[in-house]
């Protein structure tokens, strides 16, 4: 799955994430950030397709992201 630069995607729990660019470290495919009024949470997609935050795996993977069709 390829993510759109600036594309807004939603996780199964309703959190919206915007693709903020390609990965900047070995094994990281994409960087994302949560659209949230309380601050920004950064996520990364590793080469296995799993979402990580603060270096820890989350419960989600790339295929669970649903494209909203919007751009942020």
C-alpha cells in the first residue's frame, strides 16, 4: 500500500492521521502525525507495515488505515 503525501487516513478507532513524509531512518517507510487538538503524536510505519510510536509497536498496521480522500 502506498500512502499519499499529506493524505489523511483514519484508524479503526477513529483517529485521523496525516502522512507527513517518507521515513527518515532505515526500515521506516512513512511518517504520520495524529490530527489532534491536544498536541501532535508522531507515528512511523516500519518495513513490516506496522505502525509505531515512540519506538514501540502499536496494535495497528498499514492495511488498517482507511483513506478519507482528504488532504491535510
